[in-house]
C-alpha cells in the first residue's frame, strides 16, 4: 500500500506560488504550524474546505458539499451539526464553531474528540480535530460554560449541538480541554512561537525564497521540527549555530517520521557543518567547511567574504 506523505516542500511551494505575494508568508506560517500540530499529536487531523458561490461549504478537491458528504454516513445528529456550523460560519466569519463527539459504542466512535471549525485568511474553512480525555459529562459542562446554553441530555444530543465561540484564540480553546496523554506533552504555543521565529530568521537570510524555493522550505520545516523535538527532550531550542546549519549546512541524514496525529509520514533533514567552495582573500578557491562570515553568491554558488563576489 502506498504510504501517504505529510508535509511536501514541493507541494507547499506550488501552493504558495499560486497565491498573491502579499499573503504567501502568513500562509506558509499557517501550513507549517498545522502540519507540526499533527506531527506532534496536538491535532488528530486537519481538513480544509471552502464556500462555493451559493454559500455552501464544499470539499476543496472534489467540490462536493460537506452536508451531502456528511449525509452519506446516515448519522442524523451529524447532519444537523454540520448544517448549523455551515450557517454559523457563513453568517459570522470571525467565529469558531466547536462540536463534540464523545466515545460512542453504537456509532463505533472509539475516542472522545472535539472539533474546531474556523475561517482562515478570509476564505479557507479549517477543521481541526483533537482527541481528549474529557468524557461526555466533562464535554457537556464545558459546552455550557462556553455557550451559556443548557446541558444536553446524552451523547447523541451533544453530537447535534455545536456551539459558537468568539474572542478566544485556538490555543486558548485547546487549554480548556485535556488532551489525551499520548498527545499532552507538546505545547501549541511553543509550536506557534518556533514557526514564527524561524520564519523570521530564514526570511532575513533568504527573503522571498522562503516561499518559492522548496529546498529552503524543507530546511525551514526540518529546523522547526527538530527544535520542537529538542525542546521536549531537554527544554532547549536550536542554538544560533545549529539554526545556521539548517540554513546553510550540508544534509547528512534524512529521517522519515510518522505523524502522531494520523497515518502519514514526513521527511526531516539533519544538517551538519556547511561545506562548499569558498574564495580566500588572495583569490584562491578551496573546498571544505565554510569559514565564519562568508556569504553564498546566488549566481555562482561559491562563498566569499566582503561586499561582492570576486567571480561575479
């Protein structure tokens, strides 16, 4: 069976290049954050939809209406729920809709899950699902706390009773629930901070290449993944020197990691000392570890020190 690939730098580059240049960076940040949330198990899965010209929520790839797709499952509660969510997002694009899916033996739902629906960038409807330790009673309490509505009577009624939330960030909503133990060791705010900071660092070195060069995107994603993994082990992020290796170093190893959130794999690069051809002050060309303070010439690929590449 063909293994499904998670984050693809090439697909990400192609997606970003179809967007207006003014929104590429923010979309890159969102895409990296979402995939890392899945990789480290904070989010069980993430799916994207969009509204068609008739105001119907549709699957981006197939164009099928989400209400029609839900109806195929023949769960009346879920059909009612998605209709409420569709209408609610259409009427208030700044809101987040939360739906509850407690463990249910009759419907063969093995886990307690909570779903978050929101509009991103004014057009993409993003559905995040997290697996939680909260059972029906706990979900029912939180639902009433967030909405002010009366409690529902059972696990079937709560399936049909999503609620609207406004004014809280996604990470703040996550904090209200107890992620299951396998997914509770990583922090959403850490992921968001690492992605934001490292995009800034890479942007300072590569400018618009962070959204147009798949190799740079791969290095950036690998750096973010490694920093988060390192933080979990020893509380530290990448040092300045280590981050520099992810920008300019030579790839020594590629590892395929399985996402904790779903059955996909993502390739992560491991980078060592940067090596290549560099031009000494007396004009000689040498190969080896690039000395500190040298810059790569975009035209010829050699490294030099100073204002201008001696060869170009």
